[in-house]
C-alpha cells in the first residue's frame, strides 16, 4: 500500500475558504522537486523561506508571486518531500495554481486526511496523535485545545506503549513456561509469576477507564438539557444564553418540537445546551414525538435544568426525578413578573428572568462550574474517544480471563495476554488497523 501511495504526488489547499489574505497549497510526494523546478525555476533550500514568481510551465504565464517552502523527506509532516506555496488567497489565484499542479504526471488532488494518512504510514505520527491532530483542528474552546494538543504530542501514546510493553513482558514469562511443559507443576509456577504483573496492569487500565468519561465529554461538550412544562420559557432562556435568536419563543404552549442545540464556551469549557419540547399530555402526534425525544435527551444529558413557569408554578414531576436522578437543577423563571412564593423557596436552585436577564449570570456560572468539575481544563484525560474506551475495555476483559483462567493450560493463557496486547496496540496503530483507518482519516478536511 505504501509503495502505491508513494508513486503519486498529492496537492490540496490547506487553508480556509477563499478569499483570504494568504492561502497555502501543500504538495507531497516524489514530484515535489520537479514541480519547484517547473514553477519557480529552482528548488528552494529545505526549510528556508524563499520568494519566487510562479509560472505556468506550459504557457509561461505568471500565476502569482509566492513564498515557497521545501521540506525534504523524511523531515516533513508526511515523511515525503513536501512543498508549501503561500500564495495570495483569491479564488482565481488558488484555482490557477491547483489547475497547473493537476497537469503534472501522477499528481492528484489529495483526499480527506491523506496528508496525515501518509504521515501515519511513514511513521511520523501514530493513530492517537492523528486523532489528537483532528481534535486540535476541530477544537472550539481552550480546554478542548489543551486536551487535543496533549494527545497530538503523544502523551497517551506513551502510556499505551508502556502498557503494551509490560503485557508483552508477561507474555514472555508465560511462553517460557512452555519450555518446561513435561515437568509437573513447573509450568504453572512460572506462568503464575505473571499474575501479579497482569493484576497491576488491570488496575492501571481500570483507573484509566474510571474517569467519569471526562475526556470524551470534553471532546463532545458538556451536555445540558433545558426541560419543563410548555411555556415555562425554555426557548427564551436558550436564546438568552446563546445571546441570539435561535429558537422560536411564543406564548402558544407547545411551540418547540425539534431539539435545538447551541454551543457555548464557558471559561474554556465547551457546553452544549439543548432546548426541548415542553412536557405535557397531548393528542398531537408531532408533539408526542417531541416529548419522547425530550425524555431521551434528559436521560443522556450531563445536567438537566428543569424550568418552572413562575406564572403557573409546578414542582419537578416524579417521572423526571426518577429518570434524571441527581443531575436535575431547578430554575424558577419569570421572576420579573412572579416572585418566588414561600412554598417554593426550598425547592429551587436559581431564580431567573429569561426576559430581563436577571439571575442569568449566576445560572451560567453554576453551569460552568458543574461542567468544569466534570471535565476539567483539558489536562490528564487518557481516554478521549469511544474507540479508546472500547479497546481498553477489551484489554481489561482479556486480562481478567488470564487472571481467572486455569494456569495449567499455558497456551490459552498466553493467548489471553496476546489479545490484550493486540487491543492496546490498536490504540496507537502498532498492529493491523486497516478497518479503523478510514474512519479516522475521513474526519479531516482536505489538505490535512
Ligand atoms: N415575563 C416573562 N415572560 C417570559 C419569560 N420567559 C419567557 N417568557 C414568555 O413566556 C412565553 C413562553 O416562552 P417560550 O420560551 O416559548 O416557552 P417554552 O418553554 O419554550 O415553551 P414550549 O416550546 O411551548 O414548550 C413567551 O411568551 C415568552 O415571552 C420571563 O422571564 N419573563
Ligand atoms: Mg420552546
């Protein structure tokens, strides 16, 4: 596969949608030096910026004046020869250079994530690092940026590599027992010596897994659901939190049916707030479906905010308490027209007016505090995706099999450990991973 890929040279626009002040077109592959010679008339010194006119090799017409950079392989992002053309970011300029590049033999437009994919195959970055890079590009808040950067720099990869080496060490211990297979009890004793090691490894993995999903929640955003009876002011509150008009607000009960989500950045922590359909008995099939979805959202949320309509107050329904347990926060709305009566004072966490903005700041910082407590500032999470969790769980299950298994069957026990090592190896891509590659690299936009 690598051989085939190296035969082609790929190119793509690596910067955002035109027009921009500067646009960067990146090229990777064996034709890079030939391209420099044709377009610039020379090959720039590696890693030295040079100013050059770019000429179409066929018509000799001037395309643009550019800053050109050469990264000679393997000291490049992809591990191959890489060129960067920093051109003026106008649509026609970009189109002209891309068109010119397409005329070079074996030169084609890169697919999504193809630069990173080549980097992976050439050993420039492992899968955890690739995912970290994808997350860094997607990061919207500071905590997300920090988490992604740590992963891209290989912090988790190192943990997993050490873990895998220790498992391999345990495998070697069990395998060596096979040499004594004709002597009574000796193999069992030798293989048994690997048990404390496996048990330590299991505890370590369990520690990584038992993190309240903070890394994954930080990637996706801490999920807050606004729920309440119709007309409580959920949509008004969503608009106030988003500081723009995202949801329809109306005095008609049953306005909202579809989930509406806004993403907030509260002191660097990403928070997703979902507005839902008001919960009530209804004959409308559409509204019923909306309510079913409201409950589903409430259940998967990290924080459920129950909004009480101050002008027609009712306590949190039993069903909501049962389904959401300790994650319900009760908010009295419309305090501008209905102050909280004594009977409700102890029942509510916050009083606000979504209309006038009263109390919103306190509510927002309480949401932020909950989110921060749950996900942290983007430091220290080992597991940041379901993929990591699944593989670690698989490895843990295999270690348990080993610990619970019959030691006299040495070959089977070695196989348990081998499977555990394989699962860990798949995290960084040390072992055969074809099936996950497409999924990971397709997350990228073109030019990454
Ligand atoms: N006075 C006052 N009115 C409010 C306040 N918040 C919302 N309202 C009004 O209450 C009515 C209902 O508001 P919505 O935000 O549409 O209520 P909802 O909870 O989204 O309702 P559904 O989508 O039908 O479930 C509208 O007429 C709002 O203007 C508030 O803090 N004070
Ligand atoms: Mg609504």
